[in-house]
């Protein structure tokens, strides 16, 4: 057998068993803990860029103020316009009176859309948690327009 034919045969012998795997699609990772099954809410490549809603994309601004606060932004799919998640005219977007305002949170903030709710996950930073609740791990939920915002759960420092 010629050397080229042998190499081609060897290559095909190695690749043919993997051919059925070529069409595999992503399925969300699942984990079972204590009889409860957990499934990923969104596909992720290891980074959380924001939450995809029916009409737009919700994400946390990378621009932070000197005090560490930032804002929740919305990107409208139809217009391509990026705006603060705020409906107040002439709002400065730099106080908690604004629905887009996010106070400092050591550890960052992750956003996700679950049904008709926007979920903000604050992983926290327990190294800085002494004396303040803003850096404890917690979860907030709100309407897709930023209304009805409330802390769903706050986890302790221990």
C-alpha cells in the first residue's frame, strides 16, 4: 500500500468514530444536589454579558463612578438603541431613585431574564462584607421595565 493511501486510511479510521458527535447541539448543564435538579437558565461561554429578553438585552454598564456605583442598561433589538433602564425624564441616573442605578457591589453584578422578570445576582465579596449589606451575596428581581425591584434573598457572611 502506498504511504499516502495508508495515511488517508489511518486518518479516516480515527475521524469516522467521531462523526456522530459532529452534530451535537448545546444542552444546558444540569446538576442534581440533595434530590433537587438545577438547570442553567441561559447558555454561557463562561462569561455573563447580560440577560436576553423578548424585545431587548439587559446588561450592567462597565462604566463605574468613583463610589463604585454603575447602571443597568437596555439595548432595544428593533432600534439598536442603548438606554438606561429608566423611564424618568431628566433623570441623572446616579441615585437609588433611578431604576437603572446599581450601588457598589464588591464581586460584581450579573443579570439574567427569567420569564417576565429581570434577575440581578450579586455574588458579593465576603472579604469586604463587614458592616455593610451591599457586598453580601444577594439576589434582586424586578419587572423588565425596572419597576417592582426587590431583594429576594440575602445570604449571610458565614
